[in-house]
């Protein structure tokens, strides 16, 4: 499925999950967005970005690598609308597609681009290396439903530290 169709499928699925009428309360449980275990900085930042704009707030789950994930529920997998390309990180795709605006976006973008698109330059950016290490240490050790709160708190603290 090409990217425009995936985006349309994701939009329709999210509209269905949230209720097409914004005035109507969401019906049923909020679908869980999924990625393959282990969480990476890019996928954690996608979750953080989506939490800035999604209502109801999505839940997150990591599943064993290779487990099929529906494209409308996927984060940072080959079929996900939020996936890394040679030009952009999954985080940048989530920010762009979901229309996320937050003062910390430029700082997070810089960090994730070093990690995902220029990993050989990480030693030149010790603060980024330290941030990535703190985030990954706070992610679940095994595939799990939920368990991302500690990693998201690390991201919030990083944002609070300023430039």
C-alpha cells in the first residue's frame, strides 16, 4: 500500500476510533498503537508527539519483532505512516502528518536526526547520546502493553531543560 493510501487508512481508522462527530464521546476502548520491540528513540518520540495532539489519548504497545501490525496502528514499522525514510525520521513524519506544534519539536528533531540518520556522528553530540540512553533505559525490557510512561517522562524532562 503506498503512503497516501496508508495515510488515508490511518485517518479513517483514527476518525472511527475517536468518533466522527467531535461533539460525541468516543465509543469503546481507545485502540493501542504498536511498534516492534525494543522501543527505539524514534518510536518513543512518535508516541510523545501523538500524545500532544490525539484525543482520546492513545495507548501504546510493543510486540515481538516481525509480528504483523495493522498499518493504521503501527509506529515506526515498514507499513506505518510514521516510519523512517532516508530523508526523515518517524518522529518527523508524525509531527508533519499529525500537525504537532510544541516548543520542543526543534530540539527533539535535532536529537532524533543524529540518532537515526547520522548515527556515526553521535560521539560529536554527547548530550544526545545521554538523552537516548536515558530514554532507552526507561522503556520496557520485554514486549508489553503500556509501560512507556517513564520514557515519556524522560522526554518531558529533556524538553524542560531547554536548548
